[in-house]
C-alpha cells in the first residue's frame, strides 16, 4: 500500500547576495516515526537505513519544491507556481543516522516568518510503500515498515514532529515566539486521504473524517452489491431473451415444416384417389402400400424397408403417369402406332417387387 508521510527537521541558514535564505539542514532520519490513528491510538512505522539511504530515495530530493506548510494536494507542475517558496538544490546525503540536503528559500514573506521565529522547522512530504509486517527494532515495537521513499516536497512549518529537522539559525538570529503557542500541534492527529497525502487536524476532526470515510465505504459496498445483483439479473435477462429468440425460430421452422407436410399429405391423398385407394384413416406409409398393391395385389411388402416402399410407390405413380400419356397419344394419333411402350417400366416394377413377369 502506497501512502504519503511527513518527516521534520532544523536550518543553519545564511543570506545570499540576492537576499535568499540558503541552508543545508537535516531533513530526515532513520528510526521509528509515530502517527496518530483516527481513534487516538498511536501507530509506529519504522524507517530502516537501507530504505532511508537508498540511492533512488536520496536522489528524489533534488529539484523538489519548498512550500509554506503542506499543501492540500501533492505538488505538481500544475500547482507548483502557486505553492513554491524555494527549491531543494541537491540530492539527499547521509550524515550519521540523518539525511542532509541543500535548500534555498526565495520568497521574502517566508524568509520573514523564519527570521521572526514564526516558522523555523521543516517537514518532508513523501510517498512510501508500507510493509504491514509488525516487529521490533532496537527494543521498540513497530506496526509497519516504510519502503520506497520518494520525496514530493519539503514544507516550512511551525513545529516539526521528528525533532531534528529545523533551519540551522543561531539563537541571536531568531526572535523566538511563545512555545506554548506551538504545543497545540503536538496534540494534533493526522488525516490520511485516499491519494496518500496526510494533514494535521484536531483529533475530533480526524475521528469524524474517518467515520465519514467508513460510512462512504459502507455505502459503496452496498452500491457494489446492488450493481452485482443488477448485472446478474441483466445476464439472466439476456439468456432469456436469447431463449425467446430460439423459440420464435423453432415456431417458424415448425410452421414451415407443417406447411410442407400438409402439402405432401394433400398430394399423397390426390395420388391415392387416382389409384382409387380409400385413404381415410390411413397414414402416409399405409397409403403408399395400398397404391402399390393396387398395381400388384400379390406383392409381398411385409419385410421391405421404408426406402424400398418409397421407391416402389414412386415407380407406380410414374407408370400411371406414363399410361395416361400413352392413352392421350392414342386418342390424338388414331391412325398411327403408339409412340411409347410402358412394358419396360412395368417389367422393372415387377422385378423391383421381387416377382417374375
């Protein structure tokens, strides 16, 4: 889980010829950092040397902006012009258990706050990846380890948490303000946004904020559950719609098949009538058998296949058609011999029935 943290440190500042304030302060350290949870309990996160002094982490200091207090969002190219009061001009470097870097503050108003003591501490805003494995370090227990430290900005603040991140100014250079005015920050909690940024806030504000977040998360869960149910119902509706489409097609196919069957039955009955076969109460196969027997009454069809019966029926119908044509030609050609004989087909028909002519 990636989150944003703030570390704090003091400046030994010097004025440049341009009136800028330059320093090389301690800005971070190894060890266990404490954070206040929404319920007021303390959360301890460990910063190990291998993470704090990691080359990529130290390099992330260079070029980052200085801000007057922590902004309400990460510093980016879109808001840097509005928020920046100075710049970090070097990478971080190890100094014992601490990290030191070079900074320069350009903004006159911010410099005035520093010199009058209103703000003299620093707070590093950085992102980390939390290793949520608790343990013990140097005799102290911790809840998680901060990994992959990446600096976003360094803020000028009234009171830092780490205790060693301050501008390095001599006491004679600073007009100290009443310490009691600053102790209220020690009792402040931290708001952690979903973006990972954290801000100081009164404990009751933190509790209310966390309650709102929990309520929002609960509503989101209910919305997600409702969406899941809707998606499931939608899927079922799509399946039913597809099934209805199939039924419509089946009905259409059945209608067409019925039309074909009715036409075929009507044609079969017409053929039966031509052979003077009573087709009442007979199915299609029985009609065909009756037609065949009308041509050859002694035909034995008891063990013949449907394909055989269909072929014999078709041949019987064809023979009758040929006979009708022959008679018509005999009427129209009374003085001539018949043009076509049907004897060959009759013989073929008899043979197909397994009989000799």
